[in-house]
């Protein structure tokens, strides 16, 4: 009786957690819209940290459930390589060229992997997995519909304007409006394409396996709406990778189950697939040829040269997790080459940031997932279970291929859905694979210490997330107040931001600028000394940020130390050569 009661209570906890995760999925899609006053980068940073904070809260709730029922932490076939990868990324924070960026990104990564673990623990029945997949398809339809609405909206935008008058967010909108490419809630066309390629195969598979006619109609409509939205992204890489993944999935399906798949021959299905992708692919190619930004191959080649230069500096240990956006600055030699926070190849970027061992471990994780899926698929009979597995494998495989040409493993708003999809795939494998389930059951006896240690660790991460979020809030507020002319209020905001996050070099840099402006207004040497102090600290925190050296050289020049001023300015020129052409 007690066991049944505990089982019922555990099931209730798990259902509540899955509902909360569903809210986070929707929140992840919409949250950046809530930061209306923030700039583009501030929106991105604040939304990532805010989502991480809520994920850690759910993880704590899940750990409480495990503690009450004397359960164990969920285990998967990729636990060991993921833990090694986390250890390597964590170590890279210590020697990163910008520890603040690396720490922030590492906290986000930990939250995503924590969500991945919780989902695997809660998606422990076929019914739950299928219900959660249906929810993901529903969310995908919302994103697709808003993308189509965005395309219609672009038709009414006047693109014949001076782009120099636009801010960063408006320039992104202008580019998409000018090229008629949609980004919907994901913010950028290529990222939206990556998101849709995770969901479209699931809608296609569920159309075939669903017996309810009303739901069957919904999945058919969902498929066509999402395909239409993906077309409107005009993402050449997205369509190419999606086609490759579908083609490989079909070949694998033929080899395992033969040519008869229930009424339609493999050759006919292959012909339909080739025609489908040829028609839509040609539309994408034609659009990109017309697109003024179709010559994206040139900047992408420069990104490739840049990342190889960064790798050449530290091939073994890397420059620090998510530090490419800082480490690449000295290798951008002209305005035409552009600047990017991401290489359009996630694997090379991971190598540049966490070293050769880090990228090899990460690739091993991906290959292990593919291997386990394929081995299980071979043992399954043709039916609903196998088709769902094939749909999940196709979407995950397309995403992996896409990252040879993109950066969606590393961009948090889309990486979130990758870890969710990976959790669904591994949960489905765990349910179907009785051998793996027995291996997990034979694990170590329950011990509360790992749960307590994990809980304490997650609480610390929650505190860090909150402090980073508050620091970013006051940093952005201080910058806005400073631009409005209230220097004293800006100083107070920045001091609060520094108190919350002492390792944020951007805060100390901003304090240096405020102190310099105070000196310019009052000619009080005390403020010039303050500017020197804060800028020197910022240089130590962000040794590759050119703007700090530029301001510091001005400080030394005004103090009469022209030799030091020239030395610092030469360093500025070295870090940002393109600004002087």
C-alpha cells in the first residue's frame, strides 16, 4: 500500500515537473520579447541567464522528489563523456581570455544539461514521451505561423532607407525584411531553420502513426505549415542538411526493414523526397542568388581563417569556453571581413575554445547517441516504436550535420531545443531497450549523498545566475542613464552591478568611462585617477578588448605620460586594426 502511494506521489511530482518544463519551452521562445528596453546583446544575455535560473529551480524540485522517494539520479549511456566534457569546459573558464563570458556560458550549459537529465528521469513511459513530442510539435506550429506572419509583415516595410541610422536590432530586422527571410521567435533565419528541422520529422512520423483522424489532420497541417516557414528562412545550409539527414534515414530504413514500408515502395518514396527537396531547394537557391547577402561565402571563409588562427594559438587547451567572440578580434583585419560571435562550424569553434580533447569528447557523445539509436533500430520490428525512433534520429542527425555549416550547438536559444530533443531520444531508447534498462537497474545502491551534493551545487548556480542577471540589469540601466546625461546615477548603478558580479570586465570598463566623463566635466584629477584604476582592472579582466586600451591611452595622455599613452595605443591598434583603415 505504501509503495503504491509513493509511486503515485512520484508520478504526480513528475507530471508537475513536465508541466513546468513545458512552460519553460514556451518561455524560451518568447522571453527575449519581454526585454523591450534592452539592446540586442543585452536581451540575449539576460534571457539566457533568466531561463537558466528557472531551469535550476526545476532541477531543485526534481532533486527534492528523488530525496523523498529515495530514488537515484537518472543515468544514461553518455553520462561519462558528458561529465568529462563539462569538466573540460569548467577548467577552461579558469584560463579564459574573458572569464565573465565563459562563466556565464558555462552556467547556461550546466542548466541545459541539467534539464536534459531531468527530462530523461521524467519521460519514463511511452505515453509521456509521445505526449511531450506532441507538445513540441504544437510549439513548432506556433513558431512557424508567427514566421509566416512575419514574412507578410515584411512586405509592408520600406527597405529604401539609410541603414546607418538604425540600431543593431533594427539592422537585423532590416536585413531580413530586405531579403524576405524570416527568423520568427528564434531571431535569425538559419537558427529558425535549425529549430524547424528538429520538429518537422516528428510531425511527419506522427501523421502516419496517429489513429485519431482529428490529430492526423493536425499533424498534416503542422507538417506543411512548418515546411512553409522553413522555406521562408531561405537557409541553403538548412535545406541541404535536412535533405542529407532524410536521405540517410531512408537508406537505413530500407536496409533494416526492406523495400516494403506498408503500401508505398521505397523507390517511389525516394522519388517523392527528391522532387520535394529539388523544388523547394531550387526556390531557396534562386532567392539567395537575388539576395544582396548571398555572397556570405566570403565572410564565412574569413571566419574559417580566423578560427584556425585562434586554434593555432592554443590547440590543446583552447582560449576558454565561448570566448571566440573575444579571441578572434585581433584576426579581423578589415571592415569587409566583418565580425562574428560564432564560427559557422560548431566543431571548429568548440576546438578553439576548449581544445582538441574537448571537441573529441563532444563528438564521441554524438557518435554514441547515433550508435545506440542504430543498434536499437535494427532490433525493432517495423511499427510505431521504430518510426518514432527514426523520426527522432532523423531530426537529431540533421542538427548534427547542420553544425558543420552553422553554430546552433553553441547559441543558447536553439541549443536549448537540441538538449530537449536529445533527452527525448535517449528517454525513448531507454524505454524500448530492456538491456539498457536492466543495466541501469543494476547500478549502485541508493545513496543520498550524491543528491545532496548535487542540490547544494545547483543552489550555488542559482545564486550565481541571479547575481549575473541583476548585474546585467544594473549595467544596462547605468549605460542608459549615462547616455541620458545623469552621470551620478549611472555611477551608482554601475557600482551595484560591480557588487553583484565582480569579475564582469564590462562593468569596470563602464566605470572607467564614467570617471573619465566626470573628469571632463570638473577637471578634478581625482576622477582621472579613478578612470585609470577602473580601466587598468578592466584590461586585466578583458586583455583582448580594444576599447579599454583606447580609453586608457587617452587617460595617460592627459596625465602627461605620452610614452605610456603610445604604448597602450599601439596595443589598441594591434587588437583592432580594422578600425584604422
